[in-house]
C-alpha cells in the first residue's frame, strides 16, 4: 500500500472533538465502503491497559466483553464475517494471561510492543486456546528452529522454520480444523537454535474486519518506536487502520511532553509510510501530583494530528461535558481505568467515526 498525500483540515465545526476525521481516515473509509467479497481489513489497537480493556479485578471474560477491541470485533462481525481475534499476544490479558509456558524461556524484546519470549531448550512448551479452522504464530524465526505442534492433545506435527531472528514472521502451524475452540501446544525441538514466540493469530473468515491487540499494560509511547524490534512487525501486518490510545503512563512517569511528542511522531510517521490511516484518542484521566498535566500531553496529540494530518477523536472534550462518574470507577484506589460504562463510551465514540 502507498500512503497518499494528506490534507490537514480541522473538521467538525458542530463537534470540536473531531480533528481530520474525514481527511485523516479517507483511505480507511474508502476501503470499508468498497470491501471485496474475499477481503479482510486489519485494525491495530495500539495502547496500554485502557486499550486492553482493563478493569480492577476483572476476569478474562469481562475484559473481552468490555475492552473496545472486542466491542469493535462484535460490531464488525455482525456486519461481515467473524474473522477471528487477530494478533493475540501471549501476555494478554495482563491479570490472567491465556498462554501457559513450560520449561525454560527467556524474556525477549521483539513484538508489536517489544515484549516476547524465546527458548533454546528442547522440550520447552507453550500452550494457548484459539478458535477457528487454522492458526498462525507471530515469531522471529531462528534459522533451523524446529517445533512440534499438537492440537487438542493430538499427534504432533513437526515444522522446521527458517529465517532471521531479528525479523518478524508469520508461520502457519495448523489448518483444516473444525471452526470451534481448540488448544494448541508447541514443543521446542530446536536444539541450539532460538525459537521465538510473540503470540498467535486465528485465521478464519474471508470478508470482514480483523482487530489486533497491539497494546500492553504499562506501555508508553516509547514502547512502540524501536526501528528493529517493533516497527518491522507493523510493516509485516500492514494494518489498514491504527487506533492509538497512549499517554497515561507517559503522564504518570513524568515523561517530558516534548519527548512524548517525538516518540508519537516516530510511530505515526512509520504507519503513514506503510499506508496505514491513523486515529488518535486523547486521554481523560487527569490526576494530581505529577510534574506535568494531562492537558500537556493531550495538547501534543492535537498538535501532532493537525501537523501530520491524521485523525483525532478528542475524548477529553467529550468527557468534560459528561458526569465524571460516567467514566471513572467509584473506588479511590483506581481512578485510572474506565468503568464498563467508560469502555462502552470509548467504543461508541470510535465507531461513530470508523464504522460502516
């Protein structure tokens, strides 16, 4: 895909919470309107625990029901086909990850958000659930890596992978299954070669929208800018749309707003260069006791949106006009993450500008 020239237009005179929505999402809207009979469009969800759908004490089912990634999944699968969950990182959800590791694994730094695992120890395993007739894994393949793949505890199939550890790859490891929920177990047999694992992707459906969980609790804008370990993953995925909701951890870590802006520009410019439309979301959880105000970061978002011609949905302006308890939980121990109503609010505002 080739990025087209973008006009910088401040739109939405009746709704000041929208900047460059029509011009910044022009390519996405055209693709959605003209989606082919055998075409799947990809949306990357880039952010932190709020983008994950995090709520204090919530289990996996609650996270999946209320995080805006999954609300978008439900919306688009009701219009088109169910195209699966897209990229699912091994660490999701933060408080009860679905992947189970056995043996010896080393924390690594290659993925959509610079968090992955690798092993060189024979017999090390990773197991996880997925739904659909076929399955791919996101990996940086060590030359000659060998893995045994078992579905639902059945007989293992051996795969010899080839490539370069530093570069991302998608490897198909199961096909021809029933369109139901399965368990995949991968056993490393690589001997002296690295087997790298970042996550998996269900492959099903032929027409629709697939969203990808490129978010991680605790992430800041700097988590997404490494030119060799992160950005190549976005190049390989080549998302048609990226929704970026990042800034809370920059704010809480007292990152200089100028540094935050610089990191944002690196990520956004890379996405634009690979033909991805971008929708930015402002933050809404301003607190006290930090070096800077949340307004400083939101002002940077507005500046970047206007300067680079990407779309921006100013949730902060929306929330200010709504009761604060609509967004924040009543518990004083956590005034960072949205309530169920807050996640629903974010989702509905996103769908107003990207929906069919």
